[in-house]
């Protein structure tokens, strides 16, 4: 099991369970509820009293942070069962409140990261079903939260479709 080569910044959190108990077969995308850099997000997750983490974070500038290695389960979606199966990604918002908008640069990098995760973990496609039967999941399905916010949640069908399209191209060598 390897970590993403897209990582620009590493700040490993003590908040994880390792190793994970299941094969990685899903991705859970969250929002940061703020326009945080990957460094600021890492500084939040490095605090043991926070009792939270994610595998990766994507800043509004498109930089990727790693906070928990893929071999380990992050403490991210309020569901150990989900987190043992999922790579979790926190995405910065470029507008706080309201729709919790995510900028195009962060969205594009999140898609790239999802493609990379799927390729390295033999996930053939990313499927969004609107519930936990798919392999692209939301935090709010496991906890009483608005995460990932209305804007990013509305992009889940597009994210799944675009990741799957790129996976097919990568596997065809294009």
C-alpha cells in the first residue's frame, strides 16, 4: 500500500487507528468548513485532543496535504466502519457559510487525487448512488452534520463520473 505522489505537504496526525481493518474500496470527501491551507488543516489534526484526522486535505490553491498514511484508518467520518474502508479527503472552501463553495482549482485537484487513489488501490470506478451503497460517500451519511456542504455535495455525481472517465482513459493508456 502506498501513499499519493500528489502530496505537497506532510503533517502526520496521532489521531488514527492502524493498520486499517479492511481493503480500501471507497472514498469519503469532506469539506474543511473554512478556507484552510493544508498546513493549517494539518495543525488542527496534529492535536491529540482534537480526536479527528483525514488521510488527505486539498487547499484552495490545489496543494495536497497528507495527515494519515493510507495504511491507517483516519478518524474522519464519525464511522469507524466507513473509515476502515475509505480514503478520506478534506477540501478547503473558498467561501465560508451559505453553500460552502469550493473553488475550481481545489475541485480539480480533488478529482486528480481520487483518480490516483483508485488506480493505486485497484478501485475500478467511482460510483455515487446518493447513499452508502456507492463507493463515493459523504460525512453526513454517518453523522449529524452538513458536511460536505451543499455545493460540494451537488458535485458528487460529476466527481464520480469524471473520475471514472479518467480511470478508463488511464487504463487504456491514453
